[in-house]
């Protein structure tokens, strides 16, 4: 199997990458009181040393009182947290790596199993995180305005710290996705609407503010998903026309790269074509895309939480689609979480040295 396409150079605005492999954002609750530690910095440093092309951080929350449901999720605001992230990016750059933080607001959440709750109630478009489940407040227009400003401030802080890009988390049922979904966005103002195109308003306003803060030459990524954690087969956009109505406003607002999350990258998005989510997104918008979903492993991410183990799997289908031009970059999650040298092993065809994945790996920051 040739890995040549995976190790081709990629350049777009502030991103200059030695290969097409992206470390996917993966929640790691190892930042006490929101402050990334030296161990967190070493975790990312090891992935840079292991030749990951672009590292995307775990979700790191913006400056809103209830942006997180977990005290150990990192913040991307406040002097101590930003100093922690400055330590991270300096260590990554010292190993020749490139990195962007994923800036995040969780929106309406279930209460954390630890019993910790934020100082004020969760906030979202309509108080819901899924139909029929209300666990927070409906955002006022002032709340929305302040949240948009907080996204922009986090992005500017990322640029000022020396990060190479920024990713906005717009997927997986969190705040921006709660605005996209008719099941959680029941608003009747300009941030609601009967169509998906209308419900992109909050996301586009966030993107515009981020672009305003970071300037034209800094790469902006947005992570999106069709599925919901409560419904894996759900589709926000049920056909290519609806997908265009969803994605084109995001691109027009200033997004450079669409990070298209799905459970299994090889599954087609719509009938009549083998294109996956990232393939359709690139075809529709012409923008660069990242594919993700069970790359390099036999089982998917959700099975890992249920205790299922996964074994290394072939990258042949992935490279075929990459060479065909379906997408530009490939995000890899659990294999890199479990093995900081996964990329280097793939590059050198050391497939016999690849590790499997078990849920125990989720519970530690693996450094070797």
C-alpha cells in the first residue's frame, strides 16, 4: 500500500503542513479548574514529535459562565489557562508541529456524573439539548451577542499565543449544533427558523466575529456533524440541496476548512453516490475538507465508550478516496490518542508495530 498521498504537503493561509494527517480533537478532562498542566503540554508535544501534520486540541471552552459541564475541561480564557496553552503551543512548535485549539461552548448539557455544575444554568437556543429534555435557560439576544464576542476573543487569543489556526466546534449536539437543529432551536427571532438555512444565523455570526478578530490570513476550521449523540442515523441535511443551504453560508461567512465528522468515513452520505460527508462538502462548496471517522481502526468511537476494543485496520480505502480528491485532510483520533508515534509508523510502513485501542486509553494521557 502506498502512503504517498497521506504524506503530501498541504498549504492554506496560515497552515503549512508536512502531511495530510490531523490529530482529531478528543475531550481529555485533565485540566484541573480549566488550567492545562505540563502533562497536557507533554501529551501534545509527543504527538508533534511523532510527526502529526496538524494537531487539533481537545475542546477548550470560551468565556461564558456555563460553557462547560466539567470542572476539568480546559478553558481558553483567563490568565492561567492561556499561559497553560502558551506552554502547549511552544512545546508543539519546538518539535516542528502545527496546532490549533478547538474553541467550544457546550450549550445545554446533561449534568456531569461527578455532580459538578457550573455557577449558572446551562444556556442554549431554547433550553433543550434534545427534544423533550430541558436543562437550562433560553439565551437572550444579549446572551447571544456576548457569546459571539467570547468566540472571537478566544480566537484572537489563540492567534496571539502563536497557534497556527483555530477550529470552531459546531458539531455533536453542542451549542452551535443546537442552533442548527430544529429539535433544539425553537426560537422565533432571527436566530430561529423553519429551515436549516435560517438556523445557520448563529454559526455565521460566530464565524464573522472570529474572522474579524483574526484577520484574513489566519485559517478557520469548523467541525460539523450530521448525526446527534442521541441519534446516530440523524441527518441535518437530508439531501445535497439542503447541505448546500447549510454549508454555503458558513463558507461565505469566512470558513476555510470544513471538518466533517461521521462515525465511519467510508459510509456514503446520500444515496446514489459513494461520497462521504467530507466528499459532499467539498463538492458543494469547493472548500478544503477534513474527513474523520474510525480511520485506522476496526471499531467506531462510540463502541469504545461502551467498552469495545478495536484493532488496526487498512488505510487502503482512505488513501483511494484521498487520491481521488474527495477530501484534503484526514483526522485520526483514537490511534493517535493511544500511540503518539502512530503517524511515524504509518509513514515508515511499520504496520506490525501498530497498537489496538481499548477504553482504558481514554483514562490517561499516553506519552509513549
